[in-house]
C-alpha cells in the first residue's frame, strides 16, 4: 500500500470479495440484483476452499439465515456463509 500524504488524493481500495459497481458484479459472473437463493442452483465462490477446487458450488440446503450447505465438484460438501458466494447468471 502506498502512503498518500494529501487526504484529498486518497481513493478507497477495493477489497477482495467486495464490489463497487454493478459492472464489477457482472464481470465476476454474478447476477445483479442478486436473485433469491434456493436449493439446486450454482453459485460463484469468492474464495474457493483450495487452489485445485472448482470456483462454483451447488447449493444443497439452507442451514440458517446466513449459512448454506453446498457441494463443490472434486472437493465435497462445505458449509458456506452468504458473504462467501454470489448467484451466477442463468
């Protein structure tokens, strides 16, 4: 990170997994506005669990208001928070 001495030149930095515009969502492959989450849809993962696993998961069931059980090909089942994925375009 570069130190900026003049506060007037400071611009907020984009964090991984955060989106500033609708175009950012679209470039990542997410549907915007986000559709209602339901079982049996594919979602895009912001951070896959391993470097070798797929970056998409199949939602199996909702476990709580913020958690979903999902299946990732070549990885298996995983419990995901809603802030770890977004619904893909259909």
